[in-house]
C-alpha cells in the first residue's frame, strides 16, 4: 500500500527515498506503540522504537529495500495481536484482528518467500506467548487455548484473504516461470 501511494504520486527517484524514509519512521512509531502496549514506560518505549528502526538505516544505504516492508509491518501485526487479546470491547478486538491481518497481507505482498515465512513464525510465536504464557488476568486454561486458536487463525486468514488476489497472481506466474 505505501509503495502504490508513494510511487503513484512522486517521480521514481524521489519516491524511493520517500518510501524508505516512511518505512523507517513507521517502524519506529510501531515499535514505540508495541512497547507501550506491553507495559514499557514512555522513555523505555522511545528507546525501543529508536533501537528497532536505527539498524535499518544501513540496509537503506545498501539499497536492500526488500527488508523495509517486512520490518515495518511486523510490529504493526504484533500491535494488532495485542489489541485482539484485550478483554472488553468486541470492536477493539475486531480492530486488532483487522490491523494484524492487514499487516500480514502487506508482509505477504512485499516478500512472499523466506521473509514472509520468518514474519509468520514471529507472529505465531507472539500469539502463542501472549495467549498461553502471559494472558490477561483471569483467563482460564480454556480461554487461553480458545484465544490461541481464535486469534491465531483469524489474523492469518484475514491476512491471506486481504492478499488473495496478489497471491493467486504470483502463484500463477511462478508456475509459468523457470526462475
């Protein structure tokens, strides 16, 4: 989505710089928000956001642009999982599933191979950790297992559904290619 917007509005060379900058800033903001959701104080969350985004300045200089969507959308997916496991409002939980699914769809669109595989492993591990090991207070074992299955499957299916047309086109192109 950011690539479509930026490259549609700006000439190619400046668009590349803007694309990289937007992803680095969005990565820092997402890491900050995720850190706050998991209980860090504002100063600690600021350090977390900076520490998460800063190493990506080196790949930016090396034109390794494929990493940016992955590293940007991964903490956004984890924010969605955090919202989806919040007790209380159903609308907030649904917004979390939609956010995580949207982030997964962007990860799949950016790097369908190894990068998406690793990102999905991290997201799945996060769902397992936050529902089974560190759930909200008062959850029973049944609540934990149902949340693991419900949140895990819903965010994955939402991500695949939002990216279905792009995935189908890629799979079709792969069958016709020898690369």
